[in-house]
C-alpha cells in the first residue's frame, strides 16, 4: 500500500435526481467521503448534510475544488468552519485506519475499513458480533459497490426481516447448520412454497460464504456450510417456467381488441392500447414507459431504443396494429409515445380489463409446500399483468414460425434456455389442439 494523506480523501455531496420533479435537490445533501486504494473504493457517509444552492452572486455554498463547505456559508444550523472541521476529522480517521493496515501489512477489505473508521470516530453503535448486524454490512457492501440491482437488494432486505424474527440476537460464534433448519421451519409455518424456500436458503448460504471470506466465520463450520444442501422437493424448473408463462391466445387478444369499454372507464382504453402494443412488440413495461416519440421512425416503420433492464439496443419493426396505436397518440402533448401508467396501476387495471372481457380460461399452478404437492386454480383475468403482453408476443411469434434467433433479437433475450421453454409450450399446445380430431 502506498502512503496517503487527507488530501486523498475526497468529499462529495450526494446528489440524486428527484423522480417527481426530474431535478437535483440542493438542500439536505449527505456528504460522502470517497477514498481509493489498491483498486478498491471506500464510500463513507460522514453524517454531515450541506446545501449546494447558489447565493445572489451565483456562488455555490459548496466548494467543489476543495471538497469543503464554501467560506461564509451556513448549512442547517452549522457554520462552514464547523462543517469543515468535522469533515477533516473524518478524513483523518480514514487515513489513520488505512495507515494502521498499511504498516502492519494486513489486508483491508471495505467492510473492515468502514468499521475501523466508525470505531476511530467513536460512532460505533452496533454490536458487530450479532449475525443480523453482520448481515446488514453484507447488504450495505453489495448495494454500495453496485453489485446488486434494486430487485435483488429488495429480496435480501425481506430475508433480513425474516431472519431477525428467527435468530434474534444470535452471535456469529453461535452459528451452526441449525440456522438453515430454523429459517426453513419458519417459512414452512408461514405457508411459503418450497421453490421460494430453496431460493431464500441459497441466499442465506450466499451471505454465510461472504462471512467466511470476510473472516467472521472460522473453523469446521465452514465445511459444514459448504456441504449443506438447500434443495427442496419441487416441480421441475422447466415446468415451473412453463407455469409462469401466462399468455393470450389469438381469440383472447381479439376479445380485448373489440371489447366495448364504457365511457366512464376511459382509463381502460389507454391500458388496452399499451397492453396490445406490448403484444405486438414484446416491449417490457419499463421500456413502454420510456418509449419516446423520437424512438419511432415512421418512414422505416421501426422502433429503436435501448432497453432499461439490459442496456440492449433493440430495433423492432412496426406492424399494422402497433403502428395504429402509436398514431393514435402521435399528436398528444409531451415526448412520451404512449400513455403508460405505473406498473402497479397497469397490473391492477389489466385485471379489471380482463374481468370485463370475461377472460375466464382456467389456469392451474402446481407447487410443493413441505412434502405436500398442491395446486391453485385461477381464471386468466386474475393473472393478467403488463408482462403477459411480452410473453404473448414471444409465444405468438414462435407459433407463427418466426425463427427463435430472430425472436430473441426482437425481445432482447440472450439466454436460449428461456426460448426453449417457449418452444416447449408450442409443442404442448399442438398436442392439445390435435386432440380435437378425437372429437370428430
């Protein structure tokens, strides 16, 4: 490790765009200390909040070059000198912890670094020997380093809440294989399906392996964790995926298209248009909402956009029905190509639309709960969501004979295993349709 000074610790007000106003706030901004070493980067919340607004002379209350509060400014009850003194104290603590490990030659993982700074500043309040506190560090580390997307972070936060009920104040030196069994029993008692239990046990194992790498767990427990099997009785992965792929048949699409929607339910007309557009293009809800009029080339009959989920550039040809829907809203004010509701509202309204259209085809979903195999029965309208439009597009494209590689290029799929599931659905549908000969 190379010698460092407090000038190597950079201070930045954390600015995040406000989705409601589509602007960046200038008040109550937390100051984050950033420090890079050996390819790693520590980000530490100093606990100080500042403002970056401009005064009458157009000068900012934050000195970007120095990484400190500008002279003669006042921030939420503290003067610039008080704020800068505290930021200097944090920077000094970071360098002291860094030097301690540099001179002793010991490794310095991010989590240990952050703990050391907290202890140096006298702000350590958590009992770091508790499993639940170490789990918090695990989640924080992966969110801060942006290894996880928002969806995965939410899953781990749910697991954290459940684990707290199960293990309470269990300390890291008390961890044994029973932590898996206790968590499994907790989920079974709450009616959780085996497939979900297995998924959450895998993530618990992920956390424990991280704890091993970080030095929290040592001894024979390491091998026992590695050997522990989280596999539960469940339907096959292929069958599970087939069950999850709910899509509309051609006659059901037609039923929605010709449905007479009452005037007082005008919002359902917009929902129908957006849903049908997804059925004809395969776009996800996030991409529907992000679709701008500038993404549409009417001369070439083509949509071009970069997907939000995978950052993939898609070029999707327009067909007659998708073009008609776009033209319906072409002259509406604003840049948005379609009147897309939030995903939550869209899913809610789609069920209302499906009920109105009497989409009552029976769908059965099978799963295991403990050793019992169970089935739930639904009518199609109960399972309608914005993603059903995308699945309908892919299923219909394959049934129409469009080659799988072309379908993948249109939908943005990169994993052929997913496409194989759709191909399997096509074969099963053919078998069902062929049974009609037996009715002659």
